[in-house]
């Protein structure tokens, strides 16, 4: 088998993005563009992958980690110059080399594989991946001779009017004979409109030497979309979004409005789950089967079991076990762990807390830094008071307990199993199992208060006078 190498070009600043963030790190469906490129290349069983870094080198390394080797291009003198930096790692190897840019996030592993096959079948030293588009502006154009053979690639800025009219574009992806590639790179110059060493000039070098240059035209131009500015970023994100949503639908997920459902690349969803319009599922999120994720919910880096209902809620860094439910309008902050069958109702915030099996936290409640057992009822408007202004403290509530509405449970404190808290209590001391705590002022009724209180009487008089007028 022929060895397969890849070089990913990712050293540019991306001036046209007008951003502090380096271009190849801009996310498309939650994943940096260059990560998309690497992920699809990796699927081709590669022998070695080299990424050329420059601007934002450390951040790119932090993103891609050990998945690739790196070479640094200190000055961005063009795509040809960028590939040349990989010579120290790849120059003396036999095999074929795929080159892709870090700003073309939509290419699929299948397309790369087709390119390898085509390149080999043609016995070419260089094969450029091309696409047809009615809007070729900005791309390099493929210039073929009368026999249809690729002679060279002309950049937009160097193109004559006739050349600019060509609708076959360079996708920026190529396959080369590895040794020929590094040999030929020494033969290009920067005599062009941008004063750069163009990788694309290699085609002409090979052509003049009588070597076979091939072009493989892919069917789907969209897949080759290069992102140079924010408009293209939005366009690429839309293509990726629909691609992701279609994959989930094919796998048995109902997506009511795929145009308006935002699912990041690595999200997993079980079959017969229904995703309503406007939902965002982000990062490392996993959703089980037969769930309903209601309109405008947002779920980030969280794990949701089977048969879970989420209604218009925000869930971050949390776990919801099977048959639990939440919402409308509730918020799970990081490290909320919602037990099987547990119910989180409306206007509830949970943070760093475990809610046991079948426990109910129905309305207007804050649970922070707490461990709640199973089958507990937490009444409306309960506050787990976890912060003294300096430190956070923990509360434990035993199984089958009942916390009356409007209570403050001031941590650190422990409530045993089957403990009761009377409504309106402020609990500052532990409650033993099976006991009830009442911690509020006793009710006092004032007999005949109205008749004795002059202000109230005066107000009544004014009201009566108005009525009679
Ligand atoms: C390039 C191609 C063009 C093609 C288009 C496809 C050249 C000369 N032109 O143009 O024919 O149609 O891609 O999207 O190759 N980079 C470096 N170091 C450099 C310059 C660039 O690493 O010195 C990297 C960039 O980070 C980027 C990639 O190479 O990821 C492409 O560079 P870019 O400037 O975007 O090239 P285009 O003008 O889009
Ligand atoms: Ca580009």
C-alpha cells in the first residue's frame, strides 16, 4: 500500500475575518474549522499528518493537540511557502500527500478518499480537486488546454478577464506524489500580484516538465466552500447545520424545523427523540431515545437519558437521568445531577446538586450545593442558602423528606430521612429523621384591629366620599 501523508495549511491570520480569533479557529457548528478538516482527513487512515502553524500557533496546537505534527511558518509568504515548511518532516518519504486548507471546513472524508483513488488511477504527480460554480469570484481558476488537460491555476488577482470568466475553481485541496512535491516547491517564485509563493504554481512547473497533472472535479461545490469572511462563515455553518440535522433525521430523530435547529458536530441523539424548533444542542452533549426537547431549549455539554422531557430550559454541564423532566423556564447550572424520574418544574435553578430519584422540585426554587435523596417534595419558593459571602456550604436532605413552601435551608445543615420542614421556616440546625422542624415566628392575631386604627378609618372615609360623588 502507498503511504499517505497530509499537510494542513493553518498559519494565516485571516485578515478578512476582522477578528482577534485566528481564522482557522473560528467554529462551525461548535468545532473550529481546522478541527473539521483534520477530523475528515484522519478518517482516511493516514501515515502522518502535518499542520503548518504561524498566527495563533499555540492556540491551534491547544486545539488539535497530539492528533497531528506541527511545523511553524514564521512569516506567511504564501501557500507554497507554507507547504515547504513541512519538508523537514516529510521531504524524504515515498508516498502521496494530501494538502488541504484549514479554512475549508465542509470537505468530507469520502471526497478525500475519492481524490486519492483518482490520483492513483491517473498515475499523476499532482491532482487538483476542482469544482464548478456560477460564482467563482475569489477562487483560483483552473485553466485547461484544448485537450482538457490542466495547464495551470490562476489566482483571482492575477487573472485576465477571460481567465476570470472560467467557472471551474481550485478547491485548495490537492494530492501530490510526495517526493515530486517537495522537489518542485524549490522551483516556484513570488512573481505575482500578491508577492506570494503560490502552491498553485506547481501545476505549471509539472506541466512544463511533461509530468501528468490531473484534475478531479467534485460534484458538490458547496462542500469546497472556503471561509475568508463572516458571510462565508455563516454560509458554511448553514451547510454544516443541515448536514448534521439530516444525519440525525436519517438515524430516527424527529427534527421539526431543520433550518432552525442548531446541533453541534459531536452531539449524539437517540432514536424517536423529538427536537422542536429553535433548540440549540452544543458541545459534548448526549441525548437518549424518546425524549422531547422543547422549543428554544439550550443544552450544553450535558448528558440526557431516555424519555426525558425538556421544556424551554437551559441545561449546562449537567446530567438528567431517564424519565426525568424540566421546565418550562428552568436552569441547570454545572454539576446538576437530576435522578431518574425526578421532576424539575418551572423557574427552578439547580447548581452543583444531586436530586434523587422521583424527587420533585416544582416551582420557583434555588437548589445549590446540595444532595437530595429520593422521593422528596421541595415546596414552592424554597431557597437552599449556600453562600455566606465568603464560602459555599453544603446541604443534605434525606429520602422521603418534605420541605414546606417558602423555606430557607441555611447550609451547612443536614435533614434526615422522612424529615419535615414546616412552610416558611428558616432552617439553620440539623433535623433528625422522622422529626419536623418549624422555624418561624408564631402567628399573632390582633382583635378588632380595623376599628381601632385611625389611619385605616380615615382612608375608608375618603373612599366612601368618592363613591358618593
Ligand atoms: C487559496 C488558493 C486558491 C483556492 C482557494 C480555495 C493559493 C495561492 N490559492 O486561496 O487557488 O481557490 O485557496 O479556498 O493557494 N496559509 C498559510 N500560510 C500562508 C498563506 C496561507 O498557512 O503563507 C493558509 C491559510 O491559513 C489558509 C490557507 O492557507 O488556511 C489558504 O490561504 P488563503 O489566504 O485563504 O488562500 P485563498 O486566497 O483562499
Ligand atoms: Ca481561503
